[in-house]
């Protein structure tokens, strides 16, 4: 640890990390079950389901930069970002429950509208928490290695949350038995409350009483602030593009996991074992990637983790010819890589923010966080969209409730391709933008004294 780094207390690390119980839950459960809920419970066509989810997520892309600017203004005016985080934590459970409470017997267009409106409100509440949450590491500590430590613990909680919601969500849904309406409602109530509690607890870590750091930023200038940080920070452009492409790859696999379980592995409950296979190695490898980053640098560790994930995805192409339990092995390999793909870029983001503050002055963390969250949201949304497009092209047949329609060989192939080769290609593309990321530890350590002086 360099002399300029502020040591983080265990309480600060733990309180910040528990926020990922909420962020991991919200990123995982809707991504896993929402499209499947629309196609195999409400009977919507795959392409219409994709439109509902995608347009709802486009709203996130619109609102995130504004929330980033409002968050920066709140920090300047009130000395904290906490109020945004608390509002989001309190509202999200309500809207999340409503999303999965579509009354029985509604026409398809009305069911689609219900889910769309409710999910837009849920996503807005999530952004109120997530955008300030992403900005906090740059304000909690100054040091390169301290941020790695902070974000490594966050990723441990994140991977536990993915397992909890990815495996536990379908298990809660099954409590409804043949009554899928009741099953989804139980799942939404339990998951929504747990997500909200995790976010509410973590909001307490937001520093209070931070002095004003920049000139006022009006809400209407949110987009200008976001585009300004994109334009002036080459490392940020490289990092956010890499993360967007990887979010697209993981979002596609996440949305396809339930289809793999139901139609390729022939068991709707197999999705639970897929998540166990993914997350157990991720929990083990999160501290390992932190150690690797300290030894060879975050950017090199990120590269290795990404390659590991891409190779694992490519291996799963074998499901086309030999579907079976062997798939859990490459899923475990993907889990090991996934831990690094989450922890390392998230600890690189505050490095980018502090380096930008060295030359442009502090006070833009919310703008960075808004663009980052919008990029991640875009990737995850397009992952679900890509899945529904592939399903539509290959002739997937939608179902109502538990009456699963038989799928053609072409549709089964589409499901497998969306889970294997397409994500592998996207990971390969992300390595090009990652190669353009030029910040190193020495750059960050030199920036820290400048931030303290400012």
C-alpha cells in the first residue's frame, strides 16, 4: 500500500459490499426469468418479449446520465449521495413485485404493457441506487490497491447474490406448483424485499458532509456531463466499451440459461445446478483475481479472466451434438473467469475517475457512474434482445403456463448458439477495446496526491 492510500475499515468494506446483494439480485433474476416469463407463462411471441424488455432498458440508458448529474449535485449541495440510494432501495421492491403480478386472463398486448410499465419503474428505482453506488469507491479511498480490496469483497457478495437469486429464484417459483401465477408472485415478493434490504443497508456507507468540489451541474446538463467524460477520458472509453460488450455476452447467456435447462437438459430445475456450477468457482476465485491484480496489474488480470470465460463459452457449443451434464464443467470454468470480469473492471473504474480528477478537477464521479451504468444496462438489455431475435429466427414456439411446446431442431440449435459461440465472439471483440486501456498502477499512485491536495 502506498503512503497516500487511506486504509479502509472492515465495516466500510462490508457495508459497501452488501449493496451487491441488491445489484446482483436485480441484475440476475429479471435477466434470467423475465423473457422466459413473457414467452412461457404469458404466451407472448419471442420477438415481442424482446421488444418489451429492450425498450424498458432503453429508458435506463436515457435516465442514468441524468441521475449521475443529479447525484453529483446532491453531493455538492447536501454533502452526500445517500438520499438517492435510499429512495431507490425503498421503491424497488414495490415495483418489482408488480412486474410479476400480471392478472390472469389479460390480452397479450395488455400483459405486455403491464410488464413494460412496471419494469420501467423498477429499473428507474434501481438506477437511483446503482449510479451513486458505482461512484462511491472513488470517494471512499484514494489508493489503487485499496480499491481492489474494496471491490474484491463486493464481487464475493455479488457472486453469492447471483447464486442466491439465480438458483433460489426458480426454487421459490416452484413453490407455486402448477399455479405459475402464485409461484412468480412468491418469487417476486421474497426477492424484492431481500434486494431492497441489501440496498438500504449499503446506502449507509455513502460519505456525509463532503465539501463542495465543483461548480453546480444542472440536471439538464446531465447528458453533456456524461458525454464530456467520455470525450476527454480515453481510458474510460476503452473500459466502458469492454464492459458493455461483456455485459452483452453475459446477458445473453443469462437470458438463455432457463431455455438451456428446459429444452436442452430437459429439466426446468436444471437452471439451479447451472448457477451452482457458475458461482461456486466465482466465489473461490474472487480473492485470487485480487491477488493476481496486485502482482501483474488489473488490466492483465482482466485480460486473462476474459479469455478464460470466452474459451469456456466456446466449449459449450458441444451441446449441439452431446447435450448432458458435462456442461457443468465449462460453466464452472466460466464462473472462474466471471469473477475477474466483474471485480477487476469495477476496481479500474475509480482509478479512471481519480486519474481524470488529476487533470480536470474532482466532482464528476456521478457522471462517470451514470455512463457506466447506462453502458452495462445497454449490454444486458441487448443480450436479452439478441436471444429473442435468435429464437425468432430459428422458429422458437412460445407456451402458456406449464404447457411447454415442442421445439424444432433449429430452435434447439438457436438456444445452444446463443449460450456458446455468440457470447464467445462478443468476448473476443471486447479484448480489442481492452487492449486500448493504457492506465497503469504508477499513473494512479501519482494521481492520488493530486486528489488529496485538491
